[in-house]
C-alpha cells in the first residue's frame, strides 16, 4: 500500500490529503511523522477539510487533543510535549487508539514519542521537507509491535 508523492505547495498537499481521506471507512488511526515545520498540521487540516470539517484545524500542541465533527469524528492529538506513551496514557490516548469507534478517526502528530504503547495496524504518513514549498509525503500501512 506504500505510496510516495512529491508535492509542491499547499494545493498539492490538499489534493493528496483529500485522496487519502476518501479511503477512510472509520476506525482508522493515523500516525503523522515529520520534523518541526514539515507540514504535519497542514496535512491534518487538509485531511479534515476533505472530511467536511468546517472548524479551523490547528495544532493541538498545548491542548494535547482537539476534537472535530464532520463525515467522521476526528480526534487530533499532538504528542510533541510528551516524553513517552505512558505519559500519553495519562491523557487517555490509549483509550482513543484501542477503543476507537467505527465513526471516528484518530490523528496523532509526533507519534514517535508514543511508539512504546503502539501495537497493531496503523496508517503512517511521513512528511519530509525538501525545500520551502516541496515535501516528500509517504503514506503506508504499518504493523507495529505485532
């Protein structure tokens, strides 16, 4: 299922995020990976727009989680400030991951900070910054800890 795209600017990122969103059936957990400023939140925002979410999708760095309603309920997490999956469990992340409803999708930015609690099949979106407007975005389905 691995697919790699080179995108130039927000419009092409939005197109890719829309194509990915259209694949969702509900119940998915998506791990967003990339360095600071790579475009994780931009991808998340465009993904949510494609799911008919009208709220302004912003990084939940300080709130840890934001919830949005659209075609699916989306739980958007940012694990940047957390040091481990155990710390994330204190916020209930594991409940969202392992008891996710079929009408919901979980997005996790900075998922590498909580890898110690991940076990199962996930979508992994890796965003690599090439220059100011160009990104390499790889979408894959991965089995972690299995």
